[in-house]
């Protein structure tokens, strides 16, 4: 993966790729750079204090349209809107070089790490939501490009975005060395997941019984073709089962199929919380550099849950294809509302993807 501290010009890039520079990620800061730091932002071109733009309902606004080679390595956004669930109605779209199909097409809230059209203060290495009340969004994923980059906001709501403030920080340089993948992010949802009824079953059997020996029916976080590496996801669950019995939403094994391999895949996990680097059906809010539980749910794991896992130190490489999946409950028994954003790098062209219409993106009532 491209380090956000790398020198993107010449020998420094090759040394970093070959592991020749000593020390951790901060070591790269000491190396002299020849790239030029630049920025697109919403500053008031009249010199006043109206440092924002407004985006009418149904309009697309281009925040950055960059020509030449470079790498975006910081995005900051905050939005003021009276629209309910605007975080699911407003889309973030990114295109690299001459591609006609976007590499990023994600609801703005989900892109920055948290679904359900809500915000919370949390911190991770590549993504943060910062005070006040998590309404300042930051992304530090590096996004290299060889000839062109475009970042747009699409307002698919019914009301105007009254104020959109933003920074798009990037480095510009003469050429991009070979070997850099392009950044991608995709949003998916299955509402509800295709589970089974618990009628006539004991709670023990429903929650823990049955077998899963194919991976068929798993919730799909990412399906991509080409050469690249998967660098993580956020997963949002709305527990839809109404019961006083033990109502843990997890027990779903993660299964990552690489280059069309059969079951069992090379990467087969042991349970939902285990993939997200936690344990024993967690109910505590927690966030760290590479994994977290931003929304832990209510009593008996009710309501809305949001987890994230970033493969920064352990990216999952693929040569031809990747299919990142997780069971929705053991043996896919449960029928909860799942949504997710996957993040990855790959060569172009990528397999085209679309996004559900607004009405199918909206969160369910609590």
C-alpha cells in the first residue's frame, strides 16, 4: 500500500516499495521531498468569511478537478443540512485518470467510517469523525493518480446542502512511477439479509446450530476483479430480531476468497467480533488505529451497531479477483439489516459498480 509519508518522486518511492528505508512510518517525514503541496478548498474567493458552498437538491458539485500526476492524501469535509438522513442521501464520487466509471461511490457518512446516517466522535488511522459530535470528517487514505483526479459531491436529497466546507490536500509532481494501485471504495447493503425463521427452533439451535461448508449466502462486503489489495471495511448492522432470548447478532465467520479459490478459502475466520479484532460479544464502545466498535448497540445487542477493521499492516493481496464475505449469524441464520463500505487498491480498469437508489439507502427507524 502507498504510505502517506512516502516521497512520491523518484528513488524515494522505489526505496519505500523495496523496504529499504529504516524505521516506522514516521521515518519518511525526514526524507527531503520534491513534490509540491497543493489544495482545493471552499474558501471565499471574495476575501470574505463565506468559506463554504451550497449544493441544491439534485445537483452535483465538483470539489476538485486536478490535472497532471499527484496523490491526494487528506480530505476534510463538514456539512450543514436540514435534510433528514443526509449522510445517506449525499454521495461522494471519485474518478481517476480517464475512467468513465467511478472508483469511489459511497454515501458521505459511510465513506468516513460510520453508517446508519449518524455521526460520532471516533478515531482510526485512515478515517476519523472529529468534534463537534463527529461532524468533521477526515480521510487520510492516499489516492494516487497519473493524469487526472476528480472528486464530487452529489446531493440526492430533497433539500439544499446549506453549507459544504472542504479541504482536498494533495501533492503534485512530474510523473507517477509504475506500481501504484488506484484507491477504490464501494458501498453495499442487504436489508434484510436472507436468513431463516426461528419458529420451531430453540434459541440455542437458531443462534449456534447448523453447518456452513460452502460460503454460499454470505453477506458480500467486496467483489472485485483485477490485481490489487483489500485494505478494510466498515460494517453496519441493524439488529431486526425481536426477542427476550440471547440476541447476539454475530457468530458470522469471515471468509475471503482470493483469485477464485474454492471453499474453504485461504482466509477463513471464527466469528464476527473476531474479524473485527474484538472478543466475547462486545457491548462496549471502542476505537483504535485499525479496528473499532463505534456503535455497540443497545441492551441485548439491540438496535444499530457499527464496526470497522483496516488491513493497513496486513493488506489482502489478489492477482485476479477477491470476494470478501461474512456470514450473517452462524450458517447465515439471521435476517438483520447489513450495510458496508469496502476500501481497496487495484489496477485499472476495475469491475464497474453502481449504488442503490436513495430510498433503499435510508436507515430503518430505531
